[in-house]
């Protein structure tokens, strides 16, 4: 499959804008769709999206619009950069506009609450396209660092290897190195679960715990994520890669991670509402996905104790201190 000529990015948040910058820096014809006209005007005029990426100058070649039909017109690739729990609703509105045969790329990391479906499954269903037409980008990709052109790597996953390679070439820059993979299940489960483990790590920091606790949560979090992925048919080696361990470490350790920061506020004793207010009204992806991932695990008989206590802290009133004690007090067993 040849390299795409025109790419639309639907969603001008921090990651959508950053990935649009990466694609433009890689030499593509890129159009960024913003919900608000003033955001599109700022991108086109001052080359900025100050609400999400202050102090970042966007490429002159990157164009923006608040007209979704204009954004996707004749696009070879359509990148979906909206939160996981709003993807279905947004995509349903865009579906009649999508060019036939275009590669549909998900940047969202989550499991849908109502259906327990991965994002690629939601896209294939709503857009009425074969799974081979859907790709996922995932990895240790903190938007602000990439926008500042700090080196990182990522994974482009698609069941159609040639399509993955075409997208790989389209997003390769001196600071952004993509690898390909065909294991969508593993890539997406890793991306969804790492947000939940990051919440747990944030809570640990908020409680005053140190690196031993963080390392233990990351390692055991990776173990339960891998168990779920393998039960769903994923390759266990995927979880040792960039979209697995790589993304997990970045999200759990960095203060730039919304999930880690949200969890830290909960660990310090703030309520969910207080943490949400401090996050300018945004709820982290992990707060929502912990419930759907917990249900998915129960459906497949997979034990996920960290995910379970995160759900109970976020939605059932369990306090972080007792949650930590419950994890440590579990039955002793071999690693």
C-alpha cells in the first residue's frame, strides 16, 4: 500500500494537535479539525493551540478547520483523536463523510463502557468497515514532550500489515520513531489498562509512598494487563513492548500524565469531584475505563486486583489507604 497523500485529524486536543504536528513534520498534507472555530483560527493564524500546547509553534503546512466535511474530503487517512467514551457518538456523525477505503486511525485508549468493546471494534462497527481498514497508534507518547520534539517511539498497529507500514512511513520524523505490529488486541488492551494502573500509582504517590511501591504497582499491573490480553487472544510479547511496558512506565511515572496526576489527588484525600475540578472539569480516561475493564475481566474469568480496587476507590467510596492495605493483604502466592 502506498504512502497516504492527505490526512485528516479529527480532534484538536493535546494529543490530536501533537499527532497532526508529527504528520505535518513528516511531510504530509494534513488538516486538523477543531470543534471550536477560534481554535482552528488560532492554528491557521498564530500557528498555536494555546489551550492545550502553550509555547508550541505549529508547522506552517498544518491547516485547520471547524468543518468536518472539509477536513475529511479526499483524505487517505482519517485520524480519530477524541476521548474513548465519546468516540461512538462522534464517529456516528462523521460516518457519512468518510471517504471510501480510507484508513481509520484511533488515538483513543479505553474500553467502551456500554459494550466493553475496544476502540478498533467501535470504529469498525460504526463506520461499517472491515477491521483491516482500522489502525491504532499507541506507545509512550506524552503529548507535550512530543510537541517539544523530544525523541520517542510508538507502535502503529493494524491487521493489514501493508496499511500499517504505509502509516508508519507517514508519521516518521527525526524525533518520532514508529514500529509496526498486527496485534490490535494486545496494543489496545495495554493502552486502556495502563491508564488504570497509572491512577493506582498516582494514589500511591498521594499517600506518600515511594519508588518501591510504584515499581511493585507497575510490575503487578503489567501482569494483570497481560493476563487479560492473553485471555482475549493477544500475543503476550506485545506487553513487553512500547505499547505495553513502554506506555505503562511513561504514564505511571510522569507528572504530565493526567491519570497519574488525577490519582495523586485522590491519594491526598480529594474527592472525585474535587480532582475533576482541579483538572479543569476533565475526568481521566482511567476513571471511566476501570469499570469497563473490570467487567471485561470478570466476563473472561481474569483476576485484576489493582483494577478492582481502583474501580472501588473511584466509584464505590473505598479510600486509597484501605485500598492499599487490601492489596497487600491478599492471599500469598507464587509470582
